[in-house]
C-alpha cells in the first residue's frame, strides 16, 4: 500500500496507525503549498485524489481510498490483534466511531480551514477558537472519566487522530491552558516510539489540510 501524505497535515494519523499496526507502507510526499499539487515523483496529485487533499491510500489492488477517517479505520482493522480499533459490532466499536466522527467534524474542521487561512479574518478565527474551547472541554472531561486514552487503557486510531489535530493548537494560538488532561495526553502520545518515528517524517510545517 502507498500513503500519499504532506507534512503538518492530518496524514500524520494514518502513518502513526500503520506504524502501530506494523503495516509497511510506501510513502509519497505531496507538495500542497503550490498549485497544482505535485507528488515527489512528479505526478499531478489531482489524478490521485480529485479532491486535492491528503491523505490518500492506494490499496494493494490498485484502488484508492480517500478521507482520513476511513483510512485510519481501514488500517486499524487490518491488524485486529493490535486493538487499534475495537471489534466490529461491539459497543466499544461504536464509541470508537463516535470519536472519529467527533474529531473530524468538531475539531479538525474548526482548525482547518478557519485557523490556517488568515484571509478568513480575525472575527471568524476568534469564533473558531471559542468553538474549539467548548469542544476541547468535552474531550478534557472524557479523558478524566475514562483516560488515559479516549477509550480507556488501549491506544486506538482515534487517539492518533486526536493527537494529530490537537497538536495544531500550538501553531494556531489555541490555548490548552485550561485542559491539563489533554496536555498530558499529548505528551504521553508524543513519547510513543511509533509517534516519534512518524513525527520525524512530518517535521516540516506545511499546515492547512
């Protein structure tokens, strides 16, 4: 399988999941700051993903899987023994799906595009920061109730996604001062060997997807 990624974006989360599951991925970087977006092999990325954003995962049968939530779930379910996704049809599985959707819609889409594009204006960005504070308050409470991770003890693909998105706070003036459990979560996850390995590749900040 091949993962198309860009540094500083949500494509960090499927890379973490693949490393946690010991799934070997071919990696191809995409330059998303320029138009047209071009992969490191010189291909027009719009041919890979007509939507023009990362991540995108080329499966072994040649088909393309897009959308980060689908990709992390797919990778997690390739190695059920790693418990990066709870077993299908169990209550925990639906809690897992709930977290993936919450992070995608309530956190990810508040950070991006609003806080990555100054052209939206200071007023819109302030509204986004207030909304994020409300949503992060919910995350803080859930970490307190269940911790150390979103589903309790096991580290799942949802934690990889939360880590990726919440880490954008330091580049977008989103204060985490009121959320000590979330800060502790970010520190714990950042210390995982697989996360350190993925972060080395994703070190250059090209935020915005």
